[in-house]
C-alpha cells in the first residue's frame, strides 16, 4: 500500500523550544508523531491533505528548515484533551509546562489557558524527522519566504524552491493515511525489550477517529469526551492499522467488550451483543437495549467509514 506524494508541501514557522525538546526524545532523529500546535489560530487548516509533507522552519537568526513530518489531521482540542492524546509529544515534559507555554502565547497564565475553554488548533504530524544541523536547509527571502511571516506557506513541490524540499525527504509516508484500508497480513509492530510493544501513532489515531465520529460514541451517542476511546477493529499490528477505516469511536466500557468479543458492529453498521455476556456475567441489560440498533453516530465522509472487510473480520474472528 502506498501514499502518493502530495503536490504541495507546507513550510511552517516552528517554536524553537518545541523543536529542541522533541529532539531530546527522538531516536536517530525520528519520532512517530507530534502535535504541531498553533496557539492563537482557531480556523481550519486546508493547506494540505493527509499525507502531505510538512516542513519545520526555525525562526531568525537560524532561518532554516530543520525537519519535517507528514500532515495527518487538524483538530480543535481542549488543552487537557491535547495533552491526553499526545503527552510529551506536545513538546513539553508535563501538562503544566505545556499549558503555561500556550498561555504565554495568548497573554494568559497557564491556569487561565487551561480553564478558559478556548480550544487549541492542533496540526497532527506523523513520521517526524528532525535533521542533524549539517543537513539544515537555509530558507529565507531567496526561497520566497516573506521576512515577517508568522505562520506557514504552501509551496509547489514540482518547481523550485519546492523541489529542494523534496530532496530532504527520507522516511516514507504513513500507510494509514492512504485512501483505503486493507486488513493486515503481517505483524509490523515494533518491540522494545520484548515483549513490550511500541504502539506508534496512537495520538494521531485517537484524534482522527474522534473527529470522524463527531466526538460521540458510535453506539450510544455519548459526548463526554473523557469516556471516549478510539477502538481498532482489527487489532493494532503496526502503523498501517491506524487507518481511520480501521477504527471506531466507542465509550470505554463498550471498547473493552468489543475487544473481548462480547459485542461487535456488523458490516451494515448495526451493533450486536453476544448472548455470552448474559451467560457469563448474568448481566448486560445496559448493552442489550442497543442490540440490533443502527449506530447512533457514524462518519459523514465515506472515506472515514469503517471498512466492511475489517468489520466482517471482527464478526468472524473476535465476536463470540
């Protein structure tokens, strides 16, 4: 499965502290994901499609591109939800450092930023590469970068200076950002000190799934975000498993039942409850009332709806 190179790339002014902190966490210059937040922006980001390259330009006096990632999603998130999804991948070691930094940009204290109710524009990046200083690419007025620009600028990758950006790219495009999901046939998970599994891109997966389902549980319609989780239909077997079509937004208790095979979603998007839930636990009436009902929330975009192959797999392999 491949993802074609977006004809456009974006160069974005990058917070120095964010970049330096993530550099201390990178392994051989690589991070699986990060939240490139825009502290004051509230408008949607339309400059790139998922999978498009996003280049990190450090401010004056450096004036150079020092890394890149691949754009995955744009979302407005409460600060505590952004921290829940990405933790230190927001560019800070702890929640209070993070909200204090956002507050500095907004002219607020950290507590004011946290409790103001004003969400944060999050640009989620996958497969980041933070380049060694010897590979930094000078990017200033000769590259058509306006001297006082404080945001980002799109560039065509088919002509200079955009072609110079393409030459920086080393790591591949994230497979989960392709147009369609295919069931995994091999285990592509990474292990550190086996048997611990490295689950790449989980914050990105959560943001994309909750956004696709309107931040509601697909079964109950529940909107209390702390109770919601992004469930894999076919279990995680590597980054390609994080395709939005292999996910569904579920309340935490229903997620656990889904993973355990006590409930499922059919390919025609109806919720089913196994008789074994009643047989084994002599309970479950809170779930049986939804048995056979169509999903209460589903993605409006066809490209985000659950894969029929994945749902059929879950019904056949997991559902009891």
